[in-house]
C-alpha cells in the first residue's frame, strides 16, 4: 500500500482475511498479487473503516505456456506519472538499463545520459533531494518507484527546469560499495574522457564522488563565407582547429542521524582550457578584386567550484522542511585575436575579456504529503549574484560590474478528485539589477498550472500553462565589443529587462498494447523579447540586443513509442511556426527517433534527429544533414565489464548554413563539422560494477 510516493505497508498475507490499519484519511494505492493470478490494483480515498473484497482472476493461458497479458499501468499524477520497474529491470544491476524500459525516456547506457522523449534533459532528484550523487551508484533493485514530471512547480521554474525525474529508494538498503571506472576514446584519438565514480554507504552515512578528465584533439571545422557591406564584398574560406582539455570532480557526504533528519555536504570543481587556431583566404572586392587572408587565435579558460549544505527534517505527520545553502564561484576568460590583410591593408582586432561570478543562495522549503485536502508546498529563495567583467583589450583596461539581488517566494497546491489530478503553483520574484551603474528594480511573477484527466483504456489528457521570466545574460548587459570581425561589432545593452514567457500545452496519451501514442500542441508567447538587431556606425555594422515586442510560436507534434521484450522504438515529429515582432510567420519541421534492440548480452542503440531550419530576428539557419546520427553496439562481457563500439555521427559530414540579411549588410556562411565525421568509431572499454550489497 502506498500514499503518494511513500510505502505505507508491504505484507505477505498468510490468511484470506487481514486487518490493515492506515495512518489517517487520505488517498491510497493498493496492490495485491499472488503467483498464478492477475494482480489486483485499487486507488481510492479511505475516510472510514472499509471492507474490501478482492477478486483475483486467472491470467490468459496459451498452449504450452502461461503469460500475464499487459504491463503495470503507471499511476497518473497532476504533473506526470509514477512508474514501477519490472523484476527484469531491477535484476540488470544497471540503473540506466533499468530506466530504459520506461517509454517516456530515451536512455544512452554507454554515455550514461537520460533525456525525455522530446529531447529535453530532466533534473534528477533522488528521494526528492536536489543534492544527490546521481543515477550511476543506484542499484535498481532498491528503486521503489520512478516519478516523471512533465510539468514542474514554480520552485523549479526559477532554476530553468521544465522536466524532473525523481527516484524513490527503499529505506532498508544495507551497507554497499560501488566503484566504476569509465573511459571513452575515438579511434583515431580525437575526443575522449576517463575517470572513476565511487560511493560507499550504509543506512545512516554515505560518501560518494567522482573525478574525470577529458580532451579534444585537432577538431577541424571548415567554413565558406560571403559578406556584403554596401559596395564592399568579402569572399573567404578556411578552417579552424580546436584543442581542449579539462578536469572535473565532486565529493558528496550524506548523513542520516535519525529517520527524521537528513544532512548533506557537496563540493564540485571544474577547470577547462580550449585553444582554437583558424586560417582563411579569399578575395576582397570594392572596385577591384584583391587577395584576402586572415588568421585567428582564441584562448578560453572556464571553470569554478560550488559548495553547498542541505538539511531536511521530516515531522511526525510526514511533512518536510528543507534548508539549502549554496555558494559558487565561476570564471570565464576569453582572449581572441583576429588578423586580416588585403590590398596592402592590415587590420587587427582583439577581444580579451575576463569574467568572474560569485553567487550566494539560501533556500527554505516546506511541503506536506497528500492529505484529505491535498498537498501544499511553500518556499523562499534569497540569492545574490555578482559578475565582474574586465576588458583587457582596452587601454587602460575597463571594468564593469553586474549585480543582482533576487528574492523569490513560491507556493504549490496539488490535489485530485476522482480521475482528475490538478496542480497550481505561483511565485513572485523581486529583482534589483545594477548593470554598469544602471539600476533597475522589477517584480516578476511565475505561474504553473496543470490538469490531468485519466481516461479508461490507458488514456489520459493533460493541459498545462507556464508563466515564467528569463533574465538577460550578463554579457548582454555590458557594452564591450565581443566580436573580432572588423566589419561587425557585437555589444550588449545595459537597459535590457527580463523576457516574460507564456506557454500553453495540451497532450493526449493513449496506450495500445505495446504501443504508446502521444499527440501534443504547444503555444509560446514571449513578450519583452531579447533579440539581436543591427545598426550602422560609420563603416561598421553593430549587433546589439533590445527588448522588442512579442514573439509567437506554435508547435504541433505526434509521437509513437513501441516497447517489446527486446526492442524499443520511438518516433516523433513536430511542425513549428515562429513569428518575430513585426515579421511574418516562419515554419520549420523536425523529426526525432531512436531504436534499442537487446539480444542476449548485447544491445544496439541508434538515434536520428533532423530539422530543416531555425530562425532568429535577423536571419535563419538551414540544416542539410541530420543534427544527430548516432549508432552503437554494446556488450555486457561480465557483470562488471561493459564494452561498446559506436559511430558518434554516421551521416557523413554535418553542415549548417546561416544567412543574415538586413538593410546595408548581408552575410552567408556554411560550416562543415569535419572532425566528428572523420571518426570511425568509439570505445568504452571499462565499466566496473558495484560490489554486491552486504548486510
């Protein structure tokens, strides 16, 4: 028996009659099963003493075999659904293989990534905790349930999160030790990583962490471009070669001194460096055509660290109070140099920016479990962000500071009535932004509403509405030039205000045997849209940013999933219309699909995603080849050794064409991503599994 996501009772019945005492009046989910019979399932609100008569029916029988028809239907919630993993999934020992049986998810076991079927990357919670060690250390046999939320509350809207996976674990986990060595390399060597994950713990204490290094060698990108500025024309072609390396790791301590208290301390650090060398040749034409050549040298370093403390207290009535304290420091240093010559004229452009961010955050959240009146969650987040940006290319060096105070209060209410499940969430954010001496104060609301109607025969309809706000990036607020093109400057605007976004969605889901069908319509309305625009200053075009009216977008899509015993297939398509302020609507179409086939200790996994074009306010980009085209075959050599061979992109050379067209200035550029296309395969030669749990 379950209430919400909590297990109230798990009992092996010895007699045909049993008296079960429940904590209080609420909605409960009851499941009774017996070998050789169909399971009995009931979801109902109990307010007084009740007598249940439980009929157990025989399963469908075929000659020479007995087979239970159908699978456990996920339990609908106001924002998504709760899934229970099968015995087969729990026996795999791999959380990623176990989650791959959920049709709403697209799981790459080798890369250890999980995305929604729409391609969006979800936030991973473990037992509702924002700070956790991720999916890798989890033994799936301890997974009690998996809750997927396609609509999130106002609390998570502020974080930019739109999808959530919450893994609920059993409370009776014994002492365990988990270690994993992972490495991946292209053949020949181009891109790769290597490192280790670990976690050791027991019921009251656990330590986990990881450390990884990554590299990229001689990643070649070729370009062909034409620029037209009034009567001047540049035609050029060339290539860039990128090399990079980085280190990243984290350490997490978890302590449960009593069943009512949970503490965690988290530290993460990252440092990466990238160098890009480029050459170009071509012609510069005014009245005469002259040879043109250019070189570019880019150096980028970014990284930082994050430290946090978290405490959660569970009261006697199962309501929870969480406190989260976080500090982070990040840096991003960019040094770009561009030299060009034509007709005896030499031009040098340089961008040298150093950015440092300090951020302090305190969050307090309180939530109740589902009761007769529903469930309630309230919270407050106080945050201060300080961005310092130094322009070293100027003489003397210039310094700009962008400061932000934010106080965000939110509340959420969730309830259900018969087959209707609904959620309402509101938040109000107070913002004080100081950008290079220009101070702005705002009040910005956030709203999330969801209504789910559970229909017979594995059908459901969900409607949702979001209202959220998106702050401009700090680089969009400072007036430093951020382009090395001597004809084209890029600078920010300190008077930008946040974008306000509205999104309406309507989904219809239907299960047909092993098939899952989804129809979806989504409409977006963005006001105070931050969009790029061009203006001319002398002989130079300047790209800056402004809040310019409203942008509308409508998207209609169809998705079909098939899940058999050894094969999973997902296909989806979407048509989109986008209209920028004062411009006619532009249409685009996208297709996405993946296939997974298990055979013995092997499985094959492939993805394909294509979109014809995308738009901005000043131009558009075409995609002649698929955006994704990945295939791999993997072998579970032993329970602790996992091998995979893959082609990251099997469709030849991926390219894209970008066109910008405005009065007085037009440009055309085609980019070929040759580095990835030259890689014949990848190899993940090491994956050591967890040591079996010990009591």
